[in-house]
């Protein structure tokens, strides 16, 4: 597995990392205390998850992204169990949930409502207990607002944790489909990485965020590479999801029909079948060298094998990339 630099952090991460949200299953007790933690995925088997994680590391992945809010800490526990049992270095990234339990972060609130210093320290300690590790390689704030730059105690807390060696690097995870709402944080030069949705449909990070990251040597963690399953070619107009599965809300209304039509249009343009689209979607992201690592969710051995095989494929051609860029989709999620 090829490695890329995570900005100027000093960390070298596999270009395909392991997105561990799905390992938490359906979200349990909210870390913010009011029941508004992110929903999870249904159909998760812990045994299969452990096998998938082990296989990913066997195949050269060295970066796992989890969070305290994934399944009430369950994802962190699984990740930590696997990481501790490995002889090679495994880089573990986690996230601090907002204390006020509001997802995404709204404009206008003081940063100490979401991330006071004491809360950040408390959550990092909980993450260390869950994983059983003596440090985290990256800690990120799980929601973000650029209105917080230069305000509050969040940066002091993160910097102190980094200086103490409790965490090796610090970053932020941007609100869904708000790539511009992180540019100012990147420009400060105070953070090592930014996590953002970037995929064939949502290409907005290329406009302002990626140029800022290149200029200030901030690493980019690309999440949601398959648009929550839309870019795997498996979503149909009649697709259904169980109660408690966040995709039930994500693909509500006529969104499934829209996805189905757009996927068929992409496949027709580049001459592939829908079941081949996932590989193309992943290669599209890897073709952008601003991206340090892409973190598809992988809950099964089959997912791991597919993504590892895709990472070994040659780059997309300039013509293919031009065609794919024309399928950028600007949507209203709110």
C-alpha cells in the first residue's frame, strides 16, 4: 500500500485508510448527553469487523479513523483491540464529540459551548481508555465552525495534548458538505489535518479548501468516498434501510431515484456497469495528490479486498477525470 504524508505532521499514512464508523453499529448513548449523537449503521458483526480490520492491516493499511461517538465507544474498543495485537505501527485517529450534542455545529455559538478545554481533555482520556492505547496519533474535533478561529480554549487544549505527547497531531472534521467552512482554520497553520467529504458527487473541496491545504501543508482525510453507498451502484429507487440506520434519512424522498439516474448517466459516459463504479469512485479521489488518505467504511472482508485491489490499479486517464468532473452534483441537504 502506497503511503502519503499527512501534511506537516510527520506521519506517513496509507493512501487508503480504514473508516471505522460502521464498526460501532447503531449509536447508543449520546456522548453529548442529549440523544443527538450521529446515527450508526445496522447489520454490523463484531467478528466480521475484527477479521476485516486484521486483513486491512495485513494488506498494508496503517491508518484507522474512529471516534468516541461511534456506537458509544464501541468502535474505539474494536480498533484498540486490533491495534494492540499488531507488531507493526498502526496509526489511530479519533474525534472529540461536541459537549452540547449539536450536530452539525451551528454558526453563532461560542466555541466553549461545544469544545471547552476540560471537555476535550476528558474525551481524549475516554478514548484512550476505550482503545487501551497510551497515545492517539491524531485527535480531531468532530464538528467545526470557522467562526471559532481565534476564540475559545479548544486550540490551547489540543496544543497542550500534543506537546505532552498524549496525541501526536491535531485536526478538525468538517461538517457534512461544508468544505468552505474550514478554510480559515487551515489558514491559521495551527492544525495538522482536516477531514472533509470529497467524492465524485461532492467535489466542492477542490474550490477553496484544497488550495489552502496545499499552501499551508495541512493533510487531507477524504471521507464518504462512495457517498454513503450511492457511488457503489447498489442504490435503487426501491431500496430500503432498517430503522436506526442513518441511510434511511440520507436517502429519503426522491433521493434514491436521483442517485439511480445519475449513476446510470456516469456509467454510460465512461462505459462501465454500475457494479464497477465503486472502484472508479475511489480512483477518482486517489488521483488528487492533495488527498493524504481516503477512508472508506469497511465492515466486511469483502469490502477490504475490493478497496485494496482498487488502490493497486493504475491512475485514471486525463480524459476519464474530465468526464467524471462533469458529474459534480450540488445538492441541498438542509
